[in-house]
C-alpha cells in the first residue's frame, strides 16, 4: 500500500469527528483539446461546403451521404469543443462539481448521431440500390473531392487519436473523423469501379457497407455513454479488484455505502464507509490509514475524487447507510 507520509498540499484532507474520519482526493485539471477541436471544425466546415456542392452536381449518393455525415460532424465537433471548454470551468455554488458532466451528455449525443446517420444512409441507399440513378460523367472529379476528404478527415482523426482511449468525448470525435475518412475512401473506390465497369449500383452498395461500419463501430460508444448518463461504474474501473482491495486493507474489517460513478468522461468519483475495530488509534495512525487508502484508490484504480469515511466497529451498526439497499 502506497505511503502518504508526505502528501501534496491538495492530496487529501482529514476531518476528525467522534466516530468518523473523512478523506478526499481531488483530481488534476482534464487535458484540453480546444485548439485541436477548433482546427477540426474549421477544416471540416470548409470541406463540407465543397463536398456538398459537388455531390449535388454529380448526383453522387456517396458524396451526399458523406457530406451529411460531415454536417453532423461540424455540429458535434462544436458540441465537443463546448464540453471541453466547460470542463475547465471552476465549480460554483450551484454546480459543485463544475460542468464536467456535460462531456458525458455530448458523448452520448455524438454516439446517437452516428447511429442515426448510419440508419439514414441505409434508408436512402436501399432504394438507390434497387433502382440505381446514373450519375453525371464526373466520376474522376468526384474522386478528387473525396480524396481531399480522406486527407482532411484523416488528419482530423490523428489529432484526437492519442486522447480517445482515455476520454469518451474525444473518442466520439475520433470515430466521427475516422468514419468520415473511411466514407471518403469508399467514394474513391466507388468512382473508380464505376469508371471501370459502368455498374452504378456500386455507389449505394458501398454506402451500405459504410453505414454498417459506422453502426457497428458506434454501438459500444453509445452503450458506454448511455451507462455513464445513469451513473454506472465506468468501464475503465476494475470494480471487483477495488472491492477486493477494500476488504484486504490492514486494520479494516468491513465496508459499506460504496458508490462509484463518473463525474465526466475522464474523471471518476467514489464514496465509501470503512469499518475498523473499536481500538484507539493515534492521530498519526489515523492520518496514515486514510492517506494510504485515498492514494491507492487514485494510483491503482484511477479514482480521481474519493471521499472515505472511517467508522469504528461500535459505531457502524448505527450508520444509516449500512443497509445494502440504501443509497
């Protein structure tokens, strides 16, 4: 168990009461992706205009589907930027955790939009597949526009690739950019195959494949973000291992009122009541026990905001949160 003999000034604080001792750990400020998001918004907005105009002119379903996806991307990139901005706002009397939770809402909306876009592409592509529309003889130019999209969306995806593993909100942005690049790539492939074969059904067929990839890739994001809106334990937290650790803490004989929930897409909070034998401890021993617990919760389990209440065995039966069904 890590030692906390020399904690940083903000690492934790202790408040001693007759039976209860509380420890708190407060997390660092979330990483900012503001500049990357602004760059992504600008690049995608410019490309959206070019792609939309050429999609209408060439009657290309692939280009129009991709442009529609890019329109949603500009909107969701803006929402992600707003969530990122609000996550750095200081807590207030009304919002005591700040506005970090907005990032969970944005991640859920982003995932929902991706699934809706996939459904919309399927809705439009199936009739086109059954009754193909002959596009204007501009496939080569269409491929050039789509190739530009691969560059724009590919670079945008790279901007967020390093942060998408730790932040669900950034993962949503990353998936948007990645699927846009994939969709643009399908346009290039469709244009080349149409030029070679003259089979215009290839355009809607590839659109269906892209829609399937978007839906499949977005489902886990939708599921995880939905769970986060309901305060489920984040997937990155090893809840079983955490409970095992609490049971094995030297000097602790039981625990109850354990709650683990996401404050944002990057930060997790925990509250728990630990029960120790009713034997006197020196203030130094109490402080070390508390410091070791909050430090381990952060370092080993990634708990950013922990509140630990330590109760004696005599007091625990009187705690109104002892019952397992009490929230």
